[in-house]
């Protein structure tokens, strides 16, 4: 019954996407040596890597925030891994992952991931990365169904990532009680408040593969931004309150300075796994060899993070690498530009 309900949910998501907006379709064959491809809205097909390893099982003990995603959807997108929620069992997410052949991705356990010969931060881990909340299915002998277990050899994993956008920018006042203001087609609105501002930079491993002021990772409980150049490690994270309070691995966020914690407005639901910040929000974006269809897409799908220091003008984030507990001490405001595939917002 559960598999039947998930399949109905998947089919409704797919119909909604295909009829309402453009999407990026990613196809990963469950076959060693198979070619992974991205199909653009215009119909063009781009090769994004060769499969070097396929999963044989599901990771049944995933990171805590995975459980706040919807089953059969992307629950994390990053320069060094894509995680997909299969289901939730015993309050734990069950996931499979996609990783570059050379990387560090602790959440991807042995035997529960696809490995691609793609460079970290590029291809499906860069310009063609799917957003969180993207629908995921398995194609088997020409039939498509929701992902309910590890795919078997001969299947094809299909990810459909929406490309429309209802918001384009978020401003955060980096102080206790500061506003989180999102700008979109319906104007500006306050969506959350700052509980604990960020003051420092930490050694978030995947930032090794991203440029300063760009998104390293985004999932249903975290937005991670790089503060160092590609090839060095440094960054900070934004996290919703429930994740900070209830996830055992995040207890240090109350002791260290590398996390910015935000809370929902009074009377509003929890922020975990919800738009506009923790679902259908950010992707790593193109760099290096990624070539998207045109100039607009190439740069529009590249999220950018700016800051104001001591209330001054908007500027690039300071370049800080390693662990520096006061590395962002003077930052009073943060601005996040959301990725846009096309000019203009979705109607």
C-alpha cells in the first residue's frame, strides 16, 4: 500500500511539474560504465558523467535533517554529494546518494551510492545540480515509479528539478532578533527571525570544491556557504531552530560561532524542509567546465552571497579559511541571491 501511495504521489508531482513549469531532467543509469545525462528544457541532452559504481542497498541511518524531506525526492544538493530520501523509518531517513569519484561525503555510506567520474563542484554537483524537493523516480523496462528501495542494475534513476522561481533574494540581519526578508514576485516579506547570529568560519569539508561567496550545500536543515577559494576549506552555515535543538549532531551550534540559527515567526510552522529557504532554494551552480545554454543561465544559476560589514555597502564575503571563530565578527547583514535559470520570475 505504501509503495502504491508513493507512486501516486510521484506521478502527481511529475504531472504538476511538466504542466506548470520547465524542469531539468537528470538520468543516471544503474549500470557501471553508463552515461549520466541532463536533458534541458529546450530538449538538448548534455553528458554529465560516467557511472563508476552503483548502489546495492539503502543507507538506513541517514543524517537527521533528511527526515524532513518528502520521500522519493532530493533531500540534499551539494558540490560533493546529492542525497535522495527513499523513506523515513523509525524517525530516521533512508537515503541513497550520488557522489563524485574523488570527494569526502560522510553521509554517503559504502554500498549506498552511485559514483560518477565527474569532478566535484561541476556537472550534477554544479551547474546541473537538482534543487531539494526535486522528484525522483526509477525507470524499469520503460515503466516509471517512485523510488522505494535501491534501484537494481538496468534501472535508470530519473530526477526532475524545477527551474521556475518565486523568489530571487533573501536578506538577513545578522543580530539576535534580526529579520530574514525574502524578495519575490509578491514583494518583500519577513519569513523568519535570527536567534543566534554567525560570527565565525569553520572547516566544512565540501567547501574545498566551491568558490568564496557561493553555496557549498543546501538541504532540508542547512544552507552552507563557502568563505574560502576553491582548493581551501572555510565556510559557515544557516540552520533552522528545530534542527539546532533536536539533532544530536548539531549541539555544537550553540557553543561555536560558525552557525546562524533562525526561527519561524510566532504561530508559523517549523522551517525545516520548507520553502523558500530549506526546499526548492539553492544549488551549487556552474563553475570550471560547466557550460549552460546561454549567458543568462550560466550566471543566473550561480547563487551569490554578499555581506555588509559594520552596516556599510554590500560587498563580497571576506576571504577566511580554516577555523576562525571571529572571522565574520564585523558582518552585520547577509544577502543571498537565489539561482534563476531564466530571466524573470515564474508567474
